C-alpha cells in the first residue's frame, strides 16, 4: 500500500510553513488538502502558498479551478489520487498538507461519498425547503440531532450529503450511519497533527487576519461578493462571507473583521474536533516545543523506513 504523509491541524497553526520544510528534508512534493486553495481567483483569504513557496517545492491542487466551476470532494479525491500516483512514480514522497478534515478523510480512506443506490436521484422536498429557509448550519444540526455518527463525517457546508442523509433517515427510519459500508484505508498514511494551547492558536488566528487585511483581503472579498450569484464554493468560505454585511451597509469594517476573527476561531475548534474523532493523528506542539520539528522528522523517517 502506498505510503503518504499528511499534515493537519487548526487554521493558522503553521501547517504550510512546516510542510515546506518537511518536504525539502524528505524529498517530498505537496498536495494541498484545503478545499479552497484549488481556486485561482482567491489567494489571500485561503492562505494559498505564495509563488516563492511553490517554487521551493512542487505543489498540486493549487490554482487549478475557477470559483465559477463546481468542485466537490469527489473531484478532490480523484485529482489527489492522480497526484499521489505521479509523485510516487517520480520517486518523491507524497505529502498532503491542509485543514479540510472531510477532504483529508475521504482521501486517506475509501469513504462512501454517495448514498445507498435507491436514494441517489432524489431527496425529500421537506428537507430541501428546510435548507432554503434556515441554511446549511441548521440543516446539519438536524442531522446531528438524529444521527450524530453520520454528522461527524459530513462537513457542515456539504448540504448535498446532509440532505441525502436526512432523506435516508426519513424514508427508512434507520440511522444513515448504520447503512454505510465499513470504511477501508486507501493509503498507508502517517497523519501528523500540529496544535497548541487554545489561546496561543487563537492569538495566531487574530494576527493572521490582520496580516490578510493588510495584504488586500477586503478587495478579494469584494470580488467574491460581486460575483456571488455565479460562484459555487467561494461564497461559503470563511474569510469572505463575513464581509457581506459590510458591503451591504449593515455593519462597519471593524465589526466585519471582528466577525471574521470569531468565525475563524470557531472553525479552528471544529477542525480539531473532527481530526480528533475521525483520524488517527499523532500530535505535536509547534508553538511551545522547540524540538517539535526534529521529533516529527524522526517519526517520519521511521515510518518511511518501516
């Protein structure tokens, strides 16, 4: 089974910077495991690797799609699989770096991304109407109430899967999770997690938002807002939708920035919850352990030589 290295952790903890250093030390190439870095038009709010960083180490699944194109977790898994095969054929180490837990899980494991056959073509109108009225977060909360195990494996913004899971529950009276196939690993993956004390991570998130604002995030968010009727994923991404009330004259800029910082902190908490419950992560502290890099490199070398 093909070996891969995966670097995960909450937003702003330092995954990308460490991934670059690690890739250079182990002759690796990087696949972005972030659901938004695939889009060409948005780079600041997605913390996309810079041209200089991409020149240091070859990257995959960065700048390959337009925000006006549909892109799903199935597309990600297909492209990431192809990238891993290419990297391996070139005798390099595949290194997946990112914080989108569901995407990482779907790549590492052979997850059932559809649903039982008889429910593939339709969902209950009741749930479609609920989504239209209350939005994806409340829809997901309904699934979490009825089937917490299924909810853990579905991203909050993945309304299509949430709708299907609720439809299956409504039609069968059984939990969606009990009707899914047992998940088997697709790769022999060493999953390294970076995390630290909550307040330290939150401080880094706040600082990163300030840096993004200085780098021009507001203009990028304005582009997303102006094209919101044409886009797919981007309008849901943290870093953009928080500015919509500002553009609509309902909030001032300071309020929008504060809202973005709060949303980013909540997202970091959700990321950690997902990683800790859904993936076998080996955790290291990049903010308080001065020797964390050496420890990880030693662990990676052991894994690659097993």
